[in-house]
């Protein structure tokens, strides 16, 4: 079902009433990878502080279970039946596509993005500068983003060389493994994010920080045996772990410190109380680059991981932080998804739009008011399907596999299918699938 998004707010909001919006998205970070979501080994004090001062969203879902379709759902506000792809197939944004950055740019927001872009390179209609982002710094090819020591990144249409990095000539590396590693891409992109905030602090801005941590360098795992690329192992250097697991933990540690730097900067600039920060992940945890998600129990109580439509593949850790607006230390189990971000951002920006969306604004939830609920949430990944309505969830794990049914309130880990015992309920959810795919 596609909803027409229209906000009639009695005219545009005054500029002073419109918050800055920062959407921070990690890459392949699992539901159980943060201390505030139950992680027992890896320390994430700065992100945990976000949760303590804001709201944990415990039923927040990615757009898909892999990168490109998940980001497509986020930027366009549509689930994967209504987007051009439902897998990591190539897709280049077309002029007819409407992004959240375009919508906010039209009402005066400075729009910026940092990190991984997956919708088009220079010379195509999919470049971020042609799709609402007045500023972009990072990768323009999601496969090149496997490499944390690339020879270059992109600042808008300009290729920015990264000093000292040199690619391997091994055919197995596919141009995505470096033999000389000097400049770490994450650090360079983070500095650009902080500079963007400093430049735009006097007005309203939308900033997407799409870090690549802790995604593996898949090719690096095959060529060197260790795909978890990080300059040092931080506080985990002396642990009796495989080096690649030290790398996984150190990546998350590095990202956590940078979250602390970002929120500290908002305070220094005295714009923290006028800034909404959302922190989350693009899908569930990976078992790639020779890392295994089980090592740190990265999916926590959930079943499955990246490429599954079980909860571990699509339910992601999420935190909303907005001092003075969001009540500190709150928790919401309201089912929400990436496609809700576009209508939420539009409402905050006072934007009236007719952009088609499957999302609903969750501004009331952030403000502690009554929140409208989804009738259902739907996901598609290749030939896998899933639908959730309140506590009930149906999953079709593959084309030649039967439907499974779970009561998430009683069985969060999706251990026991009730498909045979609750056939009427299963038929109701299958009807929602038909509705979603009409």
C-alpha cells in the first residue's frame, strides 16, 4: 500500500523551530553489538550515552537485509516491493526518483552526506549531487567501499587522493585490497562530517553519516585472511582473540569514539538542543572477511544475520537523541522501519510533499505523544519475503520453502513456527503480502 505523504502544518515552520537532522548509519552492525542493546564484551560508552540521554527504538527495522536496497528504502521512503530492486543488484537513481535530501533541500536545508553511496557514479544520473545532496564526501561505489585504504574518495565530483595507499595487483583482490596502508578512509570521512557541521551550524542542515564500519573487506579476507581492516586494535590489542576479531571490536570502538566527538561538537556549537540524531545500522551483522557474527553474539537474542529476513537480518539497533525534546532514558518497542525516515524528516522540516511513501512520521513518538502505528511492515529480498503485523510475523525463507509464522512477543528468537497451529493467522498475514505486492 502506497500512502501519499501530505503534511498540512498551517504553513511552513519558522526556521528557528526546524531542527537539524543527523542520520548516522553503521554498516553491518548487529542488534547485539552495542552495550545498550546487550553487548557484554565490546565497549560502546558514547553510543550507550546517546541511549541514556535519548530513546532506544527496540523494534526498528532496516529497509532490507543487504546494503543497496536498504539505503534505497531509507532515501526514498518506500519498502522493497515499491523500489526498483530488492537485492544488491545495480541500480542508478533516475531523475524521477525523489529522495529525502531533495525534499529538505527545497525548503532551505543544507544537505550533506558522508560515507557509502550506492546509487550512481560520476557521469550518471545517480550521483549524490544530482539527488539532493549539495555536499557528498566518501565512496561512490559500494564495492570499492570494501577497502578501508582506497587510493581515493570523492568530494562531490572531485576525486580526493588518499596519501600513501596503494592497491594490490593480485587478481583475487579485484582492486579492493591495498598493500600499502597509510590513510584510513573512515577517519578522513569523519573529519569531513565534523567540518560540515561547523560550516552549517548557523542554519538548518540534514547530514547523513553512512560509515562503512564494521563491514568486512570481503576480498581482503580472501587475499590476506583478515578482512577487518583497522589502523590498530585499540583497547583489545592484548586480548587472546584471533586478530580479525580484535579488528571487529576495534572498528566498533573507533566508531563509538567518533560518535562521542560528533555529539560533543554539537554541544560546543550550542546546537545540540536543536538537533535530532538517529543512530542505527543498514542491516544485521555479517559473517564475512573470516569474521563470524557468533564471536561477539552480534545478533543478540535474534535469529539470523545479514541476508536473512529473520529478525537478526533486519531488526537493527536504533537510538534517537534530541536533548530537551526526547525524554532521557526512554524505550519504545513501536515497530518502525527505514521508510519512516522520509516522512519524519519532512514533518520536522515543515515540508508539504506529495512524494509517494510507505512510511509514517514518528515525530509524535519522539515528542512523547500518541503515535500512529503501521498496519503492517513488509520486506522482500530476492525470493525471500517477510511481513510483520503487531506481534505476528510470517517469513518465507526461500522460493521453494514454506511459510513460517512466529509470535514475536512470545518468541523473539523465532525458534518455533506456529504455521500449522495458527493457519488462520498465517492466511491473514499472507493476505497482507498480497496487498503489499499489488
